[in-house]
C-alpha cells in the first residue's frame, strides 16, 4: 500500500505536531509536575475531539479516518505523550461495544463520562476455572421484572477496586448451547451485593494490588443496563477482545525498551569486557531490532486491510503473539545482563535503574495472559487464518 499522506492528512499531522510543540511539557517538566498535569492535558485533547478520535462524531468522538487515527497515535507515541484519555477500558472496548450493540439511551448515559475521563471501566469476563474457555462462564443472571439478579464470581478483574463500572458477561440461559446463553450487562461497581477482594501479585509492591476477585450476591442490575439482546454476549465479547488485543500490539514501547537495553549493555561487562562488544549479545540485540521492524510492518499490513475496508482476519492475534514474545525476551535479556554481566556501574543493588528490568520481567503476565494466552492466539491463527482443523 502507498503510505504517502494526502494533503489533508499532511495538514492534520502538522496540526498534531504543532499542538504537541505548544502544549506538551518536556519530559523533565512532566516529571516535576507529576500527575497534576494530566487533567489539563485530557481537557485540551478532549476539546480537539482526540479522545475517542475513532468514535463517530454523533457519539461525541472525533470521527477520524483510519489514516488520521494512525497519524494521531504515531505522533503521540513518538512524543511519548500521555494516554489519549484516562478510561483506557472505556475508550478501548466498553464505549465501542455500547456504540455498536447498545441503544441511544445507553450511549447518552455512558459515553460522555468515558470521553470526559470521569469513568473507570473494568472487564468482567474471567471466572475461577474459566479463562481460555470463556464460553463456559457461569456467573448467573436471573430476570426478575425490570432487573436481573446476579450471583457468582469474576476473577482477575483488573482495577476493580477503583473502577466505576464493569462490563460483565453473565449466563442468562443455562439451557442454551454455551455460546448462546451469555448476555452482557453494564454493572455499577457501587451496587449493593458486590464485594471486591484484592489478589496479591508475586511481583510485589509494584503490582501489589491491580487485580481482584469480584463477588456478586443477589446484585440487582436494571434490564436497561443490558447491552444488545439476551444471548448476544458472545458476539460482544469477540468484538471487544479483538480491540483489546490490537491495543496490546503496539511497537513503540519496544523501541523504547530496546534503547534501554542498548544503554544497559553499554553500562555492563561480560567476562571483564564491555558487554556491548560481546558477539552473542550483539546478535541478540540486532535480532530484536529486526523483529520490532517485522512487528511494525505487520501493523502496517493490518492498517492496510482496515483502510481498504477488508476483514482484518486474525491480525490482532498475530500482532499480540509477536509483541508479547518480544516483550518477555527483551525483559529477560535485561535481567541476564543485570545478573550475569555484573553491571559496569558496580552496583548490583536490585534497585539499579529503578528496578525497571525486574518489574518488566515480573510484570509480563498482564500483557501476555490478559486478553487471552499465547496458546489461544495460536489456536485462533491456526483455525481462522490457516484453516487448520480444531483439535
Ligand atoms: C495479570 C492479569 C490480568 C487480567 N485481567 C483480567 C481482567 O481485567 N478481566 C478479565 O476478565 N480477565 C482478566 N485476566 C484473566 C485472563 O484473561 C485469563 O487468565 C486468561 O484468559 C487465561 O485463563 P486462565 O487463567 O483460566 O488459564 P487457562 O485457560 O486455564 O489456561 C492455562 C494454560 O492452558 C493453556 N490452554 C488453555 N486452553 C487451551 C487450548 N484450547 N489450547 C491450547 N492451550 C490451552 C493456556 O494457554 C495456558 O497456558 C487477567 C489475567 C492476568 C494474569
């Protein structure tokens, strides 16, 4: 595909760059300002409709074309600007589910808060014993007049302890085939009968409390909070997961990680010699660089399909798989350098580089397992793309 920009797209890119030059404080200034700078940042980008830029204009979004979305995202990532909005899950897949499957009342009620960074949505799919085989979920919702009564448990629910709402998949028809008996409810996390309990992470303080079990005991949820029809939950999950996985598949952070890895190699020694002169390490770093480029090209292939209005097939799964492999291997190389190569700085304290490498190496499950494990992505690629038979 020809990626030359049209004059209109070129103008838009200049507009974004000019905005960044004027409004994005330097990295140093941002460090001093801390999170206090974010509300103003979100206000400014919201004013320009760059929050929810991919959403239709009539839903409060920016109505950006696929190429404009790409231009905006690239410019923001290159400038290492903060996220385009606070409610990552709301913007990423809850809002789009409401836009695609919800009704006008739900759009009016939920979308403005997502765009104004007032809400914090969480994802309620997984249950104990139900992860990869998500269609087996058992959390039950029984209709009682204008409400559903929900009983059961969700697990691994990221951020539920400071979330405002949960996009929750529940079983409304236990007699239907398992994929057909699921419905999607938007549940207020402050509803009576909900208990959120922390799951401690092995990664210690850095990840001490991000994940939770969520228990439902006779939680009453208005029928008006159901997205789509009863039994449409599986279709909604599939669409939302596609979006979640494509968000994970972004290469810019790999460039940053590789830069840090080069710096670490430059500061380390292997067998008394500068690590950066070690042939095996140099080959490894070069291979990372080549694989990041492959990931970038894969992303562009996916973009091409979207611009042409073609089915993106299993692009999100391919990209997630490839990116997760890179993430884990680069973090492990960093750890090996810290461990085996005795850093040149003579500092073997675990807090070297702020403990960044240890945190990346221990923190990989969020990216790798969340949104579906690598094995599940391989199954999707094998069955849907390569046409291989199911086991
Ligand atoms: C840090 C973190 C954050 C998370 N956040 C959320 C969240 O916010 N909301 C939410 O709903 N869920 C969340 N999850 C849950 C996540 O989606 C599930 O953990 C994931 O889908 C795997 O499910 P499972 O843990 O039940 O493992 P299982 O499904 O039991 O899998 C165990 C192993 O078996 C393999 N396996 C399973 N089935 C197959 C198959 N058919 N073919 C080949 N291999 C297979 C898997 O690849 C894996 O290696 C999170 C998980 C983690 C670790």
